């Protein structure tokens, strides 16, 4: 079942031209480039939410209260990577 074509046909039948324009744009920028099966993590027990990434983002915001230089950023990211790797090795 191809939902994209189904919606497109409905838009043409009911003269929803603005939405049809948006649908074409969405198809070109998202549907065409990315496999839709990876959009939904509902059944993926290993990645239920993005809490881990949001938590890390919040941590980085606190670490860099002002915009770091490129070298500071690289230094801190390498440090975080090594800490993460060491924690992983210690747990396994």
C-alpha cells in the first residue's frame, strides 16, 4: 500500500492544491532521500525514545555555556568519547 500516491490522488480529487504542492515538496526532500522504515521507532525496543540524545545535548549545553572554539570543542568531545568508552569497557 503506497500511502504517498493514495494521498496524492485524494488531493487531486478534492482540489487540495496547496497540500499537493507541500506533498510534492515533502516527497522530494524527505521521502525520496530517506527510507521511511527508519522513521518510526515504535517497535524498536533498543531505541524507544531519544531521551539519551536529549540528555547528552543538555549536558553539552551546560558544558559549553558559551560557544567554544574549534579546538575546545574537539578536546571536550574527545574527552567525552574516552569517558564513554571507558565506562562501556568497565561494564562489559
